C-alpha cells in the first residue's frame, strides 16, 4: 500500500469570506489575517509530516508550498466539497487523510499516527478525530471511496462527528478515534487554541495582534 496522501481543505483568506464568526470583535480584515496564519501553520505542519503526496483543496486562490498539488473545491454543500476532495485527489491503492485549516495546534504526531494506522496490516479502515464542537477535525480512509457517505451528513452541527462515525460503521468499516481537538470559530476559540500553539507560531502571533480582548467588566 502506498504512503497516505494528506489533503488540506481550505478557503483563501479573503476578508469577508473567512472566519466570519470572529466578527465582532474582529473586523473582516483582522479575521482574514487570523485565517491566513492558521492556514500557514497548518501547511507548515503538513509539509513537515511524512506523506506520499500533499494536496491543497482550495476555495479561492492561494499559493501552495513547493511540492504540493492544488485542486479546486467542488460542490455547493460542505458535505459535497469534502466528498469531492477525496474523489478528486484519489490515487488507486493509496489511503487519504483530510484535515481543515481550523486546527493550527495540529502536531506532526497527529498526522503520523493517522498515516501509520491506515498503513498497518489489520489496522483500522478509517481514523476520525472528533472536535469539541461536535464535528470532526481529521478523517482518514484506507479506501477514499467511502467518503461518499459525507454527501448525506449534515455539517456544522453538534452531531456531525457522531453521524460520520455511524455512517462509516454502517459500511462495515473499523474506526480508530484520534484525540479530540478544538476548531477555531469564535474569538474565545481563537484565544484558547492560540494558548496551545508554540509561542513562535504565526497563529499565536496573529491572535495576540488581531483579536481584541473582552472589555473589563465594570464594578
């Protein structure tokens, strides 16, 4: 079996189109700079991790690191865009691992664990990392064709992760759950995730510079 490919599903960090739930307290321009930092840290981590190939699956235009492939996102719903990302990047006999740009605290160890589990004979057919908001932050499939289930799963709900797990198990897949991580949606999320990043990370610097602190409570 070939080494797993890693897919990063991302939006170009354009003001008004990314991280809109940061506004307020951020302006659209501040939110875009936070998104750009999250994407940059994520791409750096994936570039460092071992992989058969690396693919940026992009909504909009943004440069990929050297050695990466870029594919456009396809589909109206997020479920369709996720399923199409797996389908469009698919290489016969190669597992695929997909993440987004909302977990800049991601470690190379997380990706290595997913890749090694999918490459192990007798190992799981899928790896799934639940997110604290009820979604998921990573999905790895030994056979990327099973991503077709994502087309019918409601996204951005408190049950998305569980529904994904149930749908994959109904196809007879053996699943290994990975550690639970927090996505960056709100300003509170951004500050919490930044505290988990290395002090020199782009995301930690961007949050410190761009996300206003709550006003002190008057006494």
